[in-house]
């Protein structure tokens, strides 16, 4: 029955190789946490000297986790996992599917747990009682007639748990598959988008290549809010998505709550004030019409449909953590132009002969968005799920098998109850004892 | 009474409990064992109320977040998890001698929190405002707690193995070390703790990865904290394979339980204080 296996197969199927690879991976992983990653070549020369830096270059230490030799270790681990799984699968599968009613009777005598009873009743008379005892204790059984009038019952629980091991090992390969899909088909990018600006592309990280989105994204507003003690509470970007020039979605992005749209995910990453530029919002009281403008100091803005012109003519720097103050000039050609000072982010009411206007001025920000497209991420998540389920099965569930054999022995009938579990033997022993009690207390068996 | 006071009382109760457990071991004073257990349970109740109170206090301050957001809070939760796991072991295996090797970890964790970490309740920075915070921290620390106890058990094993076993009379009941559980039992509990801890460590790494993906768009970025958690995972994976397939047990598993926990501790502290990365908060 035993197949000759070639030595290469044996090598890749071995647990020794797995242990070796895991230990090397553990040690190698330390390197990248101690030596700073993704620095310029000059950094390493300065830090470690030219000779060591040269060695680092050969070994790709600056991007160690993407280096040829680290990838090689991961490939080695994968091959090891695949070969080992294929190697062990047939034996495990046969444990799952095996016909346990064909088990050799001699082997039953050598089971981990066993108990014998005797009765005057014949095997056929008590067969029904035994089946119901087993079923009532949660062991639904199958039955087979054996030689010399004997009857064998078999019941098992958790035979599928034998495959938990395969699940855990496969999960790692599934996660790797997801990672490879992500690396090859996905990308990461960034976008600095000033308030009111629109973009139909992003810039790929690393290469800075312009990548089209296939739709447009506009930053309507970026807001930071603070707690009383001054630490940041929220970074929020209000976004409008546009397709073919039409607004299709208005939403906001905050840290920990990204926007998913057409396979892209937009994350709030950072922000930047743009020097000398401001975001103004103006609303006309009687018509409720409103407009947002991006403006520069000293440069007038015209709200043409309303016949209004205004501008920032002076700025006062904040004193001791206070707010910026802006001097505004405003004209509507219906009365004398006015000018006044106002606080940043505050709203002022400008009263005019025919109506009033509400004006807000604040610093203009660019929001920094991080964009990810990763079609492999669901593979990774499925892998995570399989791994946890598999680990639970491997560690906490067991395959429990139970046989009851009734056979003739010297004018009497011998009942052999026996079984075994591949793990959690203590729990199995409890179950077994409970079952034995059921046998002992049953009147239909007429135990002697 | 506020949470800080309650947690201070808890620290001293744990200290007393661990002294009692050590006394049970050193002087074979098994009669005081029950007092040690009562102290531990009492401390645990105080700590549970203390953590709950701190949670409520953060709401009163208008911040409203689970007390799992900085080094102080995580140390308190670490010690809480250790005690919970230990009490479970004591109940299951009916052995108080493990207490002498497990509760000191909880005392050390509380002492470090009290002496070395600022305990003010601070508002949650945007990066931590996520439901994943609780899930990630809880899964990690259940794992860490089990692995801490596994380390204590490893120490217990080695102590018994190297000091307590005269060649002529293994498991001598009369001697100090001889009163420890038989090597086979220590080995079994160590292994079970590692298994439990490994499952939760895996869950902790996974929930961290999912959180990272929902916050930054990358489930794995080889940041030092991530990498070190993976290194710990490798160590325990090695231990489990060596045991399952190559039949390793006893001394070697005891050593791996200790080495693994050193990696865990480095993941927890070392990375924050010695290396730089994304996990700058806790």
C-alpha cells in the first residue's frame, strides 16, 4: 500500500522544513523593524558606513519585506504548505470517509475506552434497545451484521474536524493569494485636493503616475474640529462625486470611515492649509441663494448673478492661539460699499437696503486623501475567517468514535462498548461514562 | 470614589494575593490558599468596577470611549485579563500553586501602570475612533494574558525540572519543589494556555489587519508593531508544530513559552519605546 515517494517531495512535505522556514522568517522579520525601511541610499551610507550600505543594497535591506530573499522565504513556506497539505490529505480524507463498520473486531478490544457487559438475551433481542440507548445519548448509530450472529453498531461525531488542519494551512495560502492579487491588480495612490477643486485622477504611490478614476471627485469642504483641551477630534472632508459632469453622490470622509466608490476606497489621510487662499461662503437672505468662492487676499470676487463684489483687503495674524481676523470690503452697487473686520470661521450679517447677506471666511485647506484599489482584499478576509474557524476546529473540536459490538460468548451475549477521540480525551471520557451509565440502568438489556 | 482610587486598592489587593500565593508555594501553607483566592477575586471585582467607572467617567467628561486607549488603560486591562484567565485555570485545574507564577504578572502590570504611566482620561484622537478599537484590543489582550500565564507555567516547569528533581527521586512530594504539580501536568497546562493564547493572538492580528484596512487602506504594512506580533505568532506556531508533529514537550515547550512571551512583551512595549511606527498611542 505504501507508495515510494521521491526525496524532493519528502523534503518539501516535511515539518522540519516548516519549522526551519518559520524560524528564519521570525529572525529575518526582526531586521526590518530595527533598520529603518524605505530610506534613501545616502541614509544607509551615513548611518552604517559605505561597506555595510553596499551589503544592504545587495540584500535589498531598505525594502526588506519586498526583497528577493524574503519573497523567496514566503514562496518556500507556500510550497511547503501546498506539498505538505497534498501529502497529508489522502490519509485525513480516509479518516473522514472510512467505513467504521468494517473495523476489525480485534482492534475494538484495544480502544482507548472500553467496557464489557454480559446478558442472557440474544444479540437480536437487544439490538433495538442498544440502538435507542445510543440515540438517546446523542450517538445516532449505523448497524452491520457480523459473522457468528454478532452485530456491530457505530456512531461518530465531528469526523469532519479532521479537515481543520487543512483549513488552517489553506487559509494562509488564500491570504497569500489575496496579497498577490492586491499587489498585481491593485494599487495605492494619493490626492491633495483643495476645497472647491475637482479631480478625475489620482497619483500612484511610489511612481507618482497619473491614474484615471473614471469619474470626478470634488472636495466641497474640509473641517477640523477640536476637543476642549485642544487635541483634534475629527478630520472631515465633504465630497461630491460626479459622473459626466453630473453630481451623483454627496458624502463625507472621516478617519476610520472611508468612502467606497466603484472599486476605489478613499481614506482621510492628512491635510494642508494653502497659504494666502481662503474659502468664502455667502448667502443672500431674501432669496436664500448661496455660493462658495475660493479667493486670494487683495483680489476681488464677483458674484455676478447677484451683482455683488467683495474681497479680503487685510489680514491680522492670530494672537496667542486666537483666530485670524479678516478685513472685508463689500459692494452691491445699491448703496455705499462697506468695509469691516471679522473673525475667521465666524459668520457676519451684512445689512443692505434691500436685503442682508451672511458671509463666512476661513482659511482654504487641501485635504489629503489616500486611495486604495485592492481587489484581493476579500480573499484576504476569507482567508482570515478560514484561519480562525480552522484554528478553533483544530484546537477545540475532536473526532469521537464509538462502537458497540454484541456477540455470542459461552451461552451468553457479550456487549462491548468502546471508543476513542483524537483530542480532548477528558471530555470524551465524560461522554463515555454517561453512556455506560445508560447501559447499566437500562432494563431491556437484562444485564447479568 | 473614583476609578483611580479603586484601581489603586486593586493593585494592593493583587499584591497581597500574589504574596499569599507565593507563601502557599514557599511554606507549603495550603490553608491560606483560599485566602489568596478570595483576595484575587476581590481584586478582580474591584478592578472590573474600576474599569467600568473609568468608562463612565469618560462619558461624564464628554469624551465617551472604552478605557482601552493608552498605555495606562491597556496595562490595567492586561492585568484584568491575566487574572480572569488565571482564575479560570485555578477553577479548572484546582491548583493554587500556578497562582504564584501567574498573579505576579498582573501585579507588575498594575504597578507599571500606576507608577510609570499618566492616568488622565484623554479624548480619543480620530485614528482611534472606531468600533474595531474594542474588538482589536480585547482579542489581543485575551491572547497576551493566556501567553503570560503560559510563560509563568514555563518558568514553573523549568524550576521544577532543573532544581527540584534529584536524579534518584523524581517528584519528591516532601521537598519544596516537589509540591509543585507533576511535570506532565505543568506541561499539559502550559500547552493548553499556548493553544488558547495562540488562537486569540491570531484573532488579535487579524482584527488589527481589518482595522488597518478600514482606516488606512492597507491591511498589512510591515509596521514594527505588526511585524513583531507576527514574530510572536511565528514563535508559537513553531512551538505548536514541534509539539503536534515532532512530539516536543516538557523543557523545550517551556522555553518556547518563555521566548514567545518575550516576543509578545516586545510587541507590547519594546516597539513603542524602542522603535517607531504607526502604533504610537498604545
